[in-house]
C-alpha cells in the first residue's frame, strides 16, 4: 500500500495544529482500518475541557454517546454547532460518491451560539468551578467560515484519495486485527479514566489473557504499554498547548500519581514534563 497520501494527510493536520487550530477527525467507516492505529490519535478532541468531561462522574459517557450519534448521521454540507456542554466547532463533512466517509472538526470555541451559553451553564451546575474555568479558556476568536473553508479544502482531495486506496484492501482484516482495532478505539475513548486491562477485555467480551496475547502478537507491545503510550502522548500535547499544571495534566490523562507520571514521561521523552514544556515553548517563540 502506498503511504504517500496518508502521510500528506497527517502532515497537514499536524501543520494546522501547530498553527493553533484544534483539528480532529471522525469516521465510522471501517475502510480506513489499515491506518486506524494512527487515525485514532486524531480522533481525540484536543481542548482540555473534553478530557475533564469524559472523566467527570456527572458527564461520564456523554461525550462518547454524543460522538456515536454524530457519526451515525450524514451531513450534506459544512456547519457550525456545539456539543452537549456548549463547546463550539466547525464540522466539515467529506463525501465520496455521495457517501459521507469522514468529518473534519475544528473545535475549541465558545461565545458565538446562544445555545452553547445555555448548555455550558447547565453543565457548570453539575460539574462545578473547574468546568467553568476550562470553558472560559476556550477561544472566543471564532474564524470566519470562509477561512475554515480554505483550511478544510485540501481534505476534500486527500481523504477521498485515501478512501479509494484503502477500499482496495477492504475486507482483508483478520479477526486478530479487528480485535486490536476495537481495543485501540476503546483505549482512546477511555485513557483518561482508571483503565485496566481487564476493563478492556470485559468491554470487548474476551478473556484478559486472550486479549493480552493477541494484542502483543499483532502490535509488538503489551496492552499496558499501549495505554501508557497514549496517555503520555496526550500529556505531551497538553504541556505545549495549555497552561495546566503538571499535576492537572497527569490526572486528566489517567495517571493516579503525578510522581509516577513524571518518571514515565522522562523515560519516554528523556526530559521532565516541565522542561519539555519549556523547551517546546522556547523553540516555537
């Protein structure tokens, strides 16, 4: 399989993110399965408020259910909307042969829709001051629709081209590959929680030993290492895009102990979380 189109797509998303845009992807289509391990990284909603909502007992599960309902719908044209908590975003649907195959989300805004204000006030009553603080951190500088149209235009060409490429190998997934794909999806949706291997196995309907064995055989790393890797990558993102403290980031990414987080982060990036933030910010200034 030629990876050029996929690499161009990921490079463009990384470029937009580095330019300050919270760009995410959503797609219910399994045709993209050959690239799912990487694409799941780009399904994570970047605003820190999203991690908070997924981990708060009053809103636990609402984000996932909202996303599943969204992915089951078909949208004929781009639009601006908000989620159940009032986080606003541009949604740019991508079609191929009259079928919606992916949506590009540019999120992290507030203040443009009257509805979002009412929703956020309702959630604030349930989730408290921390939610209100994170909500205020969302940007009120909402770009013009014409600006978003220009930013999203390249996706109209890259995503269908990738779809056609993947379609040629569709249906060739083994049961082990499908299990790994579903495992990764579950981890990306729950990494911010107290997630254990047996939780994943129970959710997917397999024994823990079978899941561990298949996952290690297919990916080359253990299930626990994969969970840690996803959490640390998310933490690295938050360190460079937010003002959250190291402790706040550790807990929002699913680490129960900030000291363990710092040790694990140093082992992966060979620098402390504080120095990582400092180095990244100084190199971009």
